[in-house]
């Protein structure tokens, strides 16, 4: 089941503020930028770069995935491994709020999300 309109606005605000702090300076954003999108019960954070063959096209590379489990009232935190499979982020695979999940990702203690 997808988020309500109220939940979507709240998530957009919270995640948008966190992503804005990680974005590169304005003059570099045509070469590298960071964004997010909400898809049903999942929030993806991604890097956006120009295609190496066609600089007018852009590619998105997801590196963070949060999935809300309504029954348990938790956010699951995933990172994308080299084999392109999403894996639970250890040692903190879940968080009780989107803010706590973002704090884990922004800290990136093991370099799984931001390199």
C-alpha cells in the first residue's frame, strides 16, 4: 500500500533536506547530482550523471533504499552491492523513523552509500 499524501509530503521534506546537504555545488550539478524518488513504500536516493556516450542524456545510479514496513512500523535500510543486489545495511538494518534511517545513511560509517 502506498503512502498517504500527508506521508509523502513529510517524506519529501525530510529526505529532500538531507539530500540537499549532500548535493555538490551548483556549478558541478550538470556533471554529478544527487536526488531521490518515492515508489510505493520505498524511497530511493540516487546519483545522477550524464551518459558517457550522449551528454544530453542522464543516468541514475541508486545507492540507498529505504522500505517502510507498515505492520512493524520500521524502515528497512538497504545498500546496493557490487553484484547489483540490495543488501541489509549492517549493523543498522532498520530504523524506527525516516529521520533515524537518514542519519545512518548520512553518517555512512562503512562507506557503503557515499564511497
